[in-house]
C-alpha cells in the first residue's frame, strides 16, 4: 500500500495509528498537497486537514514544513535510484538493460502520486537541502549506469560517467516531456523509440576486449 493509499484508508479524524503508519499517512497527505500546490503555497494546515489530523499531531512527527518536504524527497529519490539499479540488474543483455532503464524513468513519472514533480520540478531548488537531494538522485542514477558502461567498455571512469549522465538525463527529460504531452504516444512505444535512440549511441562503444570491427 502506498503512502497516499494509507492516507485514504486512515482519513477519519481521531483514529489512533501506530507511529510508523501515522507517519506514512502524513507523508501521503503531504505529497498530495505539495504536488497540487507546490511548496510555497502549501500550508501545514492544509496537510493536517488532508490527513484528517490536528496540527499538533502533524508537528509531533514533523517539526516544520521543510522537514516534511525533505522526508518526502528522501523517500522518492531513493525510489528512483533503486528502480534504476533494479533495471540494470534485471538482465545481462545490454540493449535490454537500456530499455529497462528507460522504462524505469517512464514508470517513475507516470506514477499516479506525481512524486516526480517534487524531485524534478520542485519550486524549492534554491534551498540547499533540497538541491542536495535532487543532485543525489541524478548522480547516483548516473553512477549506477556508469558502473555498467565502465565494466563493459573499458572506458575511464570519467568518460563512462559522462555517457551515463547523458543517458540518465535523456531518460528523465524525455519521460517528463512524454507525460506533459498527455501521453500522446503509448508508453511502450515511447520507451522503444527512446531505447532505439540511446542504443544507437551507446552501442557504438565496443565491449571491452572485443575488436570494434
């Protein structure tokens, strides 16, 4: 059950929940409010009302709005990082690895909760703690891709990281563009198009130890 589903299940005011369940419920409510309103327009009153709790209950778990926002970022940044790692580990076929990785980004932006907006479209990126987390998800996804490229091609770490950053950036930007275009191209087809584009590029670097010709 997602945090938002837990919010819906626990909406009635006054219901006593175990601390972890209450925290997840509050995170789900906060996600709904932050995604809909943005950080600056959201108020703790709105989040408490959405969760069906009093403000003191909310403050028992999160001392302030920024603490709540950062907790959400930690959760959703880690979710994408893990999805990319899982995609890379799902097969040893490199073309299928590219596809699985691209699909991980599309799945992330297509999630009904809209969490990707907090990570990639935040109105609070001038806040150092937010910027640190956004940079972390970008860098750790690139690092995971870099590990595969470096191992398979024999390129230097720096060279592999450049290529990995390009692939990760391509996936993220195109997936968001696809979503904002109202998914006018079916997801499988969009992923396949992007995979073909990325594969034509990365396949030009021969496997380590193999004759490029």
